[in-house]
């Protein structure tokens, strides 16, 4: 009997193994794993008891950190108009966390502790940062930072951020 060439044997082996491979593939794909419609997904349990109103106040008080200059807002007031302008300035950052609930709780306690008018929660993914102050001059921010340290917030530091400044414009007279 003549010897078969190695190429002929490899071709015969592929032809013989192809149906076996196809059968294994079909058997693996036709298993009894749950499909998308078979019961709840892992998040459905959390969705059922989710209360969006719990976060409504938080969402209203959050401001998304934006690195783009926003437009100016003008309102009329007696004796001239007041223009709110967003300019680059300084704030004092007093806390940072990745947990929204922790940030909101600390905001309330730090507002009382520092006797601050406002402590804002700024979301800069993935962190929630507590910031206070609204200064165009660094020296003013340094004074607030020093006051925060004296009042028990040793990790307070100055950050550059957009701040809102009020500018009163006198009416134009002819």
C-alpha cells in the first residue's frame, strides 16, 4: 500500500473533526442559561426601592464642574442693572469624597461648623467636592482657608475655580 502524504492526512482529519466541532458548538449554545426575559436582572431589585425624591434636593444643589466659561446673566434693579458674571477665581475646598450621601451630610455639618453662607457640592467625576467662598483675589481665599483651619478643618486648601461675581452697572444717561 502506498504511503499517504502528510497533507492528505491533515485534510482528512479536518474533514472528520469539522462535524464534531460544529456539534459541540451547537450544544454549548443551546444550553438552559436564563435569557433576558427570564426573571429580574441584578439591578431590578434596587430599582424597586429607589426613591428619586430622596436625591431631589441634592440634585438641585449640585453644580457640575465645568471648565468652560458660562455666559453672563443680567437682571434689572432700581438704580441700574446687576450683571452676574462667571470669572476665574478662587474657592476653598474643604472636603472630597466619592460618596454623595457622605458629601451631603458633611456639607450640612460644615456649613454650621464654619458658619458659612454656602458650602457647595461640586461633582467632578468621580469625586464630590465641598467648596466655599467666591473670590477673585487669592489673599481673600487665604484668609478664609486660615479661618477654616482655626475652626477645625485642617485639610482646607485653595483651588482655582469659576466664581460668580456681581457687577452693578449704572444706567446710561443722555
